[in-house]
C-alpha cells in the first residue's frame, strides 16, 4: 500500500519539477504538488495544523503544519533548500510520530535531478503518541 502511494507521489513531484525546475520558493511547489496530486485522483490536504500535547494538555499556537497529507496516510514535507540536513529528516520523523503516521517523504525541489532530493522516512516507533 505505502510503496504504491509513495511511487505516485514521487511521480507527481517529478512532473512538477520537470515543469518548474529548481529555485522557486517552497510554497510554489506546495501549491503545484497539491494540484498535481488532485489531478491524479489522490485525496490531498495541505498545511494541516499539527496539534501538540504535553502531559495531556494542548500546547497552543505552535505553528507546526504538515505540508501535505496524501490519502490520509503519507506525510509529505517539501523543501527548497541548498541541501537536506539531518535535522530535516528528524523534523519529518517527529511530524510522523505526532500525526500517528508510518511513512513520510521529504522532497527537496532545489536539486538539478529531483531523485537526489527525495528521502523516505519511516516511523518505526511502536507507540505513536
């Protein structure tokens, strides 16, 4: 299930990258990915607020948002940065844990070859809280 869905998301990202190329702002890629995924018949939600709780209490106004959630299953974090740093992967892993999701894609559109900017991250924690 995840492998097929992540392949569809990656193919959509490749289409967007081929059309626009590298060097644009992240929010441009976000909107274009949303359009591309919807045109492929996938359910996509963008900029979903990620609630944070600490010791059973909601922490308000943190501003964390999932870039894209595809088919209510795969979290997609988009970047347009010089290089993906380990902190970007850790950020996605934290988002996966907080959202209770297993699989995420980190896609950096600021690459000449998009395949060099695609990273799959798995939430292997048995207890997702």
